[in-house]
C-alpha cells in the first residue's frame, strides 16, 4: 500500500504553489487548481475567521463549478495554519477547515499531534514545513503526512541547508511525501526536485509574478530586476531569518549596519507589526534570478509543463550515453 497521496498522480504537474503571506488569495488558488497544480493560501491573509470562511466558500464554489462545466477534476487546494501560541485564531480557523473539509493543511511553527488528528478525522492531509532534521523528526512524531523541506535560497522564512543534502538526510527516516522548496522557478527545476528524491516541487516566488497574485506591479518588477545576489538573508525584519529583496530593504531605509546586527529592527509605530513590515519590505527567493516576466497562471503552468517534459526527455537520453 502506497504511503503517498493519490492526488499526486492526478496533477498536471508535480507542483504546489506555496502559501505566501499577503500575496496568495482565492483568485491565485482557484487558477492553480484549475490548471492541475495545488493552490494554497495562509489563513491569516484574511483579517478575520469570518473572512477566512468566506474565502473557503469562494474557492470551493469556484472549483465545483469548474468541474461541473468542464468535466475535468481540479487539483486539491490547501490552507496554511500557523500552529503557534502567538496565533490567537488557530482554534477557530482549524474548526473552519474541518467544517469545510479542506483537503490539505500546511502547518508552520509547530507540529502538534492534536492538530494533525483533527485534520485526519475528516480525511484531510497535513504537510509541515521544516528547515532542519530536528524539526522534521518532531513533525514525523506528530504524524504528519508530508514534509516541506525549505532549503537554502527559498523565499520567506528559509533554511540554509543545500537541497540535495536536506532531501537525502530526511528521506533516511521519513518515508511519506517529500516536498522541496528553494529556488524552483522553471519546469527543469521541478524535474530536478524529483531527481533529488522529492515527490512535489513547492514554488513560491515564481507565483508572485502571476496576474492572479496580490503582489503590486512594483513588487513584481523588483523580482524581474533582481539577481540571486540581490536577495538578502536576515532576521532583522521579523526576528526569524528570511530572504528579502535588497532593493526593498534599501527603499525602507534599512542600512547594511542594521542588517549586520541580525536582530529585529524596531520599526516604530508605523510598522510595529510583521504584516505591516512585510507589506513594505518584499520577500523573494534566489530563484528570482530566473524570472523575467509576470504572466497569467494558465500561461505559466503551460510553460512549466513544456520545460518539465523537455528536461525529463533530455535525462532519458543521458541513459543512452552511458553503459548499464
């Protein structure tokens, strides 16, 4: 019996559009799912639990209508829940996920068996994001169905471990679903993730630059203009290390001296919450170096599928070069 979810084989591409703070909303999720990849969003992108439920209903209704109209099956969607004592909405939002039977829950900042049990009670799956082995072991003990390995170079709260090492280390003891995150911008990157041993590619920055994201035109252009060296890894913004676009740090008046301190900056009353800071200071991964446009999700997924197929076919030809 396979310990991997059946939906993976039903996707048009082995990819998940990651839940991005302030960026992912219903429109992005719906278009991803229509195009055969998993779309996700953070529950906290809605200011209230009531608003969160409205988004759930909107997404479910749109995907049901799509399936009835086309006869095609949409990919499942997912919700990111912050499982930490600083999130006062966890209990309420978890109840709403159970009420609406959200297919996939992505947990962050804590893997708690009680949360996992609640999701499993209605048939949902739990994927937990980690940046190191210790976090992965705790999540495995909590009974999660998959691990999202956030490797070096990823946007947002990223780790520092090379993806090849991280995947190999985790697969030694975790035999369920593996998702790889970090600098995945093309179909070739998705193929590479699978070659390293992942089951799914977890893509964030590439989906910021889609017509359906909530990113501003200025944010998208900054990603287009950025190279890998224009992404800064710092704990100065939220107190936890994350990758940000250097140009947005500069625009916010943050100096190299501020960043060297590697402690959270006191932004004052005008930006005294993480949400306000992230709205002005923009996150992106090193994969932004490969992004030179901003297009519709449908067009992006079409491109990714072509690149993915070409990469796999090229690798098959390599086998003809070397003796068995």
